[in-house]
């Protein structure tokens, strides 16, 4: 079984999970929730954006810049596929334990 490296990488998996569960999230809220540095978060988001897995929206709110992220349909599908792969792996491990 081959897991998608884009999704499976631990930091990106946290980002995918947070965005999947919470929807659109600001940069500061995401960095805070996942305890990531700005640079670390930005580099992972860039990789996800390059893979068409996340949309980035930059706006101004009360004259202050605000960046938000949201999974694309492709990002949601990749995350769901990753979860299904992990569940399948767990099921195989469970069934192997029962036959031993």
C-alpha cells in the first residue's frame, strides 16, 4: 500500500485534518492551533497550493491583511482517500491478529 506523501507528511496531515474538520481558517488561527512557526506553515501551505489542494485568499479586514485557507475539492478527496487507506490498513492488521 502506497500512502500519498503530500498528505501523509506529519505537518501537512495536521493541516489537512484541521482544514477538513474546520473549513476556512485564517493563517494565524491555523499556526496557533497547530503550534507551527509562520515559516513552517507557509512552506507547507505553498506545497499544498502547488498541488491544488488548498485555496489561499488574501483580503484586508479593518485595513489589516488577512489570509485564509480552505481545502479544494481535490484536497478533500486526497484527504478522504488517505483516511480510507489508513482504515484499510488497520482492518488488515486487525484481521491478521484474529487469525494468528
